């Protein structure tokens, strides 16, 4: 006697021949979970039927043509349902189409050179944007503002790195040996790049019609970081990576499109967290703004400086950055209670 389990429900017990009959009719499957009604031994239907010397043959429901006819044209090609207006509101469909087809659409455009790299970078930025939208969105998040933050960040980055970045003399320390170059990577690279990503967040906070929740500005910070990653990724692909051998260039290009923009996003997310708190609790705005720049710039600078010495240390710093942001969000309520006291 066999007891069959499906979806956590027990059926039976049945005799082996009855179970075999149900298998032949397609009502049970050979890999369905089962157990011996007397001993409690667990296994599959196949195990117990084979042990009993029974080998059921599943019956076909007619020929291929008969089966297709039974299924019906409206299920094989549901043209009416495919054109219904309701599909426009199916977010899963839109996400699937964007992720799966947008790069193919880009390939149809008459672009070349720099714009090819930029278009591909935008594709990966879109994927990251969908990912962050799914995990971090709040009631205050809007797609329109998201797009605005993205391109405002690119404008800020373009203006700053068109020559204003040269005003930061700490950049010169990046050309000396480790560990002195940490100064340059934190106060030069880190401060400048994280400040560029803060510009749209500060503007967004200033123009807000209501107090912005910390997680909301974290989300927009993530998007600002991705926007910066696109800018930097294109620069490296067209100026630095192109000079490497094929294998190295391939790996570096993939990294600049995926992992490294993610890190820029995490650091900008941390900035967004403290900028939000600076405006929610203005008595502590000096310290909040300081932390909004100092923490991401330090993490960024340490990551860059150790990358040329021990990439394992850089990876630990990267993981620590992610852990730090998630911990900030998890402890946000506790910190806000302290700031309100």
C-alpha cells in the first residue's frame, strides 16, 4: 500500500496496481513523493512500483494532430489576449521586454564609436535601475524623477570632469606609491567623485514638496551612482581598456558595465541616506552632510588604493560597503529616534 504526497497533502493509501493505473492515465507522476503505508519508508512512486515489478506505460491521448486539436488554437496562439489593453499594465511583461530586447533595438540604430559604448552602458544601467526599483522603491519613488536624477547626475559629472576636477590637487597623490596614494584616492578621487554624485541628491532634497524618506533618497542615490558608472565606464572603455589585450579588455569592459557601477551606486546610496537625515533633522545637518561625503569617499578611496596592491582587500571593502548600507537602512528607525530626542 502506497501513500502519495502532493503539495503537502497525503492521498491514499492505494494498492500498487491502482497507483500504476493512475500513472498510465497521467493523474500521477513517477517522481511524485510517496511512502509505504505500513513501514513509513519514503521515496517516489517509481521506487515502489519498480520494487513491486510494475512498469506502467503512460497512454498517449491520441496522435499529435489530435492532441493539438484538443488543446485548441486559442491556447496555442492566443492572439486576442496578446492584443488586449491589459497587457500595457503588466509590469512583468515590460521588464522582460526591456531586459531582453532593448540592446537588440540599440543595434538597429545608426551609431558608432563613442556612442556604441554609451548605448551598451545605458542598457546595463537600465537593468540595474530595474533591480534597484524592485528592491528599494517607496511610495515617494517615481520613474520620472528616477530618469531625471540619472541624467542630472551625468550632467553634473560631465561639468565637474571637464576640468573642474583638476582643481583638487590631492589627485597628484594617486601617482605615488602605496600607502601614500591612499591620500590621493580618498581626498582626490573619492571626495570629487562622491561629491559629483551628491549634486542631484542635494537638488532633489531642496526641491522636494515633502520630507523625503531615507530609503527614498537611498534609492535615488543608487541611481545617481549607476549614472556615474555609465560615464566612467564609457571613459575607460574608450581610453584605457581599448589599449589592453583582447582578454583583459573583455574582462575590464564587463566589470565596468556591471560590478563597478554597482559599487558607485552603493556609495552614492550611503550619501543619500545621510542627506535625507540632514534634512529630516536639521539640528544635526552639519554632521549628516559630513558623513554623507566622508564615508563614501573613504570607502571609495580605500577600494581604489588597495585594488593595485591586494584586490582581495578591495573586495572585502566592497562587501563591507554593501553590508554597511543595508545595516544603515535596518537601523534607520533607531537612529531617527535618537536624533528626535
